[in-house]
C-alpha cells in the first residue's frame, strides 16, 4: 500500500510493509515475553505502543497518514532494534558507542518541558504532554548517516517540526533555530567532561527547520524513544550528518544569527554548521564517500556508497541552490 501524505505529497510505503519480517518478529517475541500480545494485530505499527517501559506520558497512536519518502528506501531493511539501541552517540553518557545503552537509564524523562524562546510571537514553556498532542504522530523511515562512517535505517515516530514552529509564530527577523539538549550533571555522568562544551547545542536555518522532512521525534519502532536514543524528544534531520539530531531537547530558540553549535565549537574545520551529507567533501581526517550499515554483518560487511544529501536530494536540494556546499560544509 502506498500512502500519499496531504502535507508533503511524498509517496511512501508504511514501515510495517517494508520491514523484514524478522525485525517485527523479534519485537513480537519481546512483547510475547511481556505478555502483551493480542493488544493489536501484529504488523500494525501501533502494536508496539504496548510497551511496559516507563513512559513520559501516553503517546497518541500513529496517524493513518504515516509517512516517509519512497525511492531507494523501500528496499532497505530496518536496522535491528538491538543495534539501534546499543550502538549510539550520546556524549552526555560517555564517548563509547556502548556507553549510552548502559548509562542512560539515569536520565529522568518525566516531568519534561520544552522552553520556546527568542524571536517568536508566542514564547513560553510547553510540557511534554501538550507537545505530544500538538499534531498527529506519523511514522517515518529515515536513513541516518553518522559523520564517523556508519549508518542506520530507523522508523521514527513524531511530526514535522514545522507544526510546532507554526504554532509559536516566528518573527520576520528569525533566521535560525537553536536546539539545546538537557545538561544535568546529576543524571548525565559526562556533562562537565571536556569532550564537548555543555549543553549540547545544534542549529538549523529556519527554512531547514520548516522543511517537512525535519521530524520532531518522540518514538522509534512504534515505541517511546529509548533514553539512549534521546528521550523524550529529539530531532531527526535525515539529509544531515547524525550529530545535527540533538537529543533530549529542553529548549528551542529562534535567532537572527547562526547558532554556535557544540561540534562547531569543538572543531570548526571538521564540523561545519550545515553538515549536509556530502560524499564529495571529505572529513579532514577521513573520506565520506562510503558508509557501513550497522547490523549488516558487523565490521566485515561491505561498505555502501554514501548518497548526496543522504539520498534526500530531490526533497531538499533546493534549499541550497546557489550555495557552494564545499565551503558551506
Ligand atoms: N545531546 C546529544 N545529542 C546528540 C549527540 C550527543 O552526543 N548529545 N550525538 C549525536 C550524534 S554524533 C549522532 S550520530 C546521533 C546518534 O543518534 P542515535 O544514537 O539515536 O543513533 O545523535 C546525535 N545527537
Ligand atoms: Mo554522529
């Protein structure tokens, strides 16, 4: 079944129809173990909301117009859930890929609120419960390409960030959006360490933030986001390197100046503001021409070619018309 979204006109298959059977089979076994089978027909994305892990609040069910984009995605297998939750970057919990999965349990995701500030008509604090209700949830299957050379294919759940931005009404002077992650040294053991400056900050140009593909994300694999993946709310910007996807966001600020981001502060020559996936621009210390898909047979798996804009050029290329993307990396 192909579904055409009202909002963006992209045609796309639902994840439950793309997902290799064993992926959902695996989830099914977990749910069976928890005694939760029978709550919904297997295969329906809503199924996995039947999860007993502590939740920040009840997430609404998925909207029927669940969306992602078509093209190459349709043939790609989802990254196994266990890889997506045990191989992470979340430096607040350590710099090793296995650290977030082991340490992020201390993150307190409830109560949670998001502060909206800066150049908007309606600044203020929104609690998570209201944020969850702001717009219908959609499932979107996105590739994620980390700057370190690996990638995943993940079924995210959320709604376009544009929905929230429209609600708070940016002023004409707003040109950029800054995203600030929680920085709580009591629950995040590496906040205070010198690997990055804290809090973790990321940013987008306003038109990038408004693009329908930019997803304000509350879940993945039909469930509430695991803590190591940035619970209770994070970004998913599929055409940019993974580090643009700020996790556990507590503040969104509208500005007239390009935000100074955590990675840009740490190494400006390595991590530019735009950070669009561009296989033609090497990282100063390594090539970006190819990537290793996590879950595909480990370190020995064949690498695959990285695509311009991570494969989303048709949707987002226009945002950068006339820009030199080797200078604006
Ligand atoms: N707050 C915060 N957000 C973050 C990071 C981080 O260290 N802290 N790491 C980024 C990087 S480098 C990547 S690749 C993605 C990884 O997301 P995942 O663990 O859900 O795959 O999160 C990004 N968001
Ligand atoms: Mo990354």
